[in-house]
C-alpha cells in the first residue's frame, strides 16, 4: 500500500507522544501490505472495521482510532484522522 500521508501520523504522535511507537509499527505493516479488500485487511488487523466509506483501525489497545480510506485497485491508503476513542465517538469526523 502507498500510505498517504505519513505526515498525519507524525502530527498525531506530536499531540499524543505515547502513540509514536504504535503508529510507526502500523505504518511499517501497512506500507508492505497489498490488500485487495477488507477481509485481507482483517487478516492483518483483525479489529479493522468498515464505517461507510472509511476503514477504521484500532490503535494502542483501542485507545485511539486511525480512520482511512483505501483504494484497493490502486493500492493507496489515505489517512484521514487519528483520533482518541472519545473524539471518535463524537462522530464529527464523519462529516
């Protein structure tokens, strides 16, 4: 997968320093992946969920959520948000 944009991961790690290691690990795995569908994603990240057009990953023991949009055909994963669980639950990110 071509992960776009790593900048969002770095920004999230600045806001939440405890996330840096988990986000780096997620990035290393995602960039090597060649997922074709959500089932492939779940083979790697069992807790990944589809929410409308988004794929949501639990990060750091479900304390954070990484919200992405995946284009399987072109092998691109767009990072939209990295949120705390509380921010995710407010659902403002869906707009």
